C-alpha cells in the first residue's frame, strides 16, 4: 500500500517580500527632499556670499561715508541740560574739552554714544548721564543730573582754612566753582583730615554721617542758627555695634549733642524725628540758639537734657580768626 506524501509544494522565490514597485514612491520623495535641500543650501550660500561681499564693500567705504559732512557733528551741536544756578563752571565746554569731543564726531561711529557718555560722566559736577539722543541737523542732546553742594569740609590751607564743598554722596566738588559767599553759609564739617581728588568720594566714614545729618537738617539749618558739625574722633561701641557720634554747634556757641548719624539704628537712641522735636522744644522754652543767653549744651540723644552756659572768665579771650578760602 502506497504511503501518502506529506511534502508541500515549495514556495515561489520572493514569496512574502514587497514588490520592487513599492519602493519607487518613497525613493521619489527622498529625491525631491534632497533636491529641495540642495536648492535651499545653494540660495543660502548665494545670500551669504552677497552679504560677505557687501560687508567687505562697506568696510572699505564706511570710513569715507562716516566722514562725510552730513554725518558729522560739531562740538557746537552738542546741547546739555542747563546747569542749576549753584554751578558757575561751564560744564559743557569742560566736558567737551577733556573728553576730546571738540574734534568732529560722526553719528555712524560705533563708539559715538560711549564717547559722549564717558566725557560727561567723568565731569565732577555730573551725577548721572540720563539720556543721549540724536537730533536733526545733525546734533545731539545730553540729559544730565547734576550734583548739589550739601555741606563744606573745613580743611587747613596754608595759614588759614579752606571750605571744600561736597554733595550728598560725600564727593568733593570743585571749590572754585562754588562762590565763597555760598560756601560760608553751607553746613560746615570740621576736624576732618586729608582730602580726595576733585570728583571722588571722601573715604573717612565720619564724612558720610555728617553729610547725611546736614542734608536732613537742610531747610532748618539757618532757622535754627546752626553752624558746624563736629564728628567724634573715635567710634562708640555698643555690643557689637560701632558708630560715630556728632555734635552740632550753633551761631551762639551752644553745643547740641546729637549722637549717631540719621541712618544709624542704635538701641536706646531716639530717631531723627524725635531728636529734632526735642531741639525745637528747647528753642521754644529757652529762645533762639544764636546768642550767649542760650544754653551751653543741649543733649537730644535719648531725652532732652539742657545744660546752662558757663560764664567765661575775662582772661579767656576769643581765638583770632583765620583766613577762609
């Protein structure tokens, strides 16, 4: 009996694989993307080449363009914020000269703004350069914030004394630019040694506290007949706190023991407002502090303490006056 064969017919070659025609659409898409990418790169290359070429041309011709008359600004075309009445110096002319702006500038110069900024920012009377704006013409407007003299430092000068004006940041201002008659009526800070260059801040920490006190008392300085601020030679110590203390001398010779500077927060010491109120109370009770009838000392640090004036002996002659410049 013949055995039935279990062998199946062999599969045809390539049975189960996709036909070659199935790859054609995908290959076509890849080719299209490649061609598009190549065209884009070609266009980009052309643009870059043109850009580099134009840049090269500009680098060659820009000096001539920048130097052309229509882009140049003369020193006379630089305008600034008018200085306040307390400044007699020609800030504009000095800044232009020292900053070398008297040569003609081009508004196309990349350093145009920085040159003007530096020239005016370095002037000792300029606190801040707020804005620099180009104007038609061509011209330029420089908006400035000026420093204001708050007090003077009494400094030895030859056989006399010199009154050196400072602003609220303790920066030394040009003395010759502030008339002597004005400096004589500003709050005077004494017993300060040394001096910084004009336009720089005083490093002595006592100056900052004295200037802050003079500024806070600004409008009341004349009505209260105040003359000078005397900082302590050394700092007081309270726990881990160290701070200078100040006295104020009136026109009548009264010593006002004020204490720490307004910005110091000293435990047990009254605030600036409380101290000022005590001083006003003293004036209401004892009268103005510009005569020899006023108290000898007034302590306002923690409470109001008034010390009567001691009568001077005839032999105690007044010290001779020295020349003030």
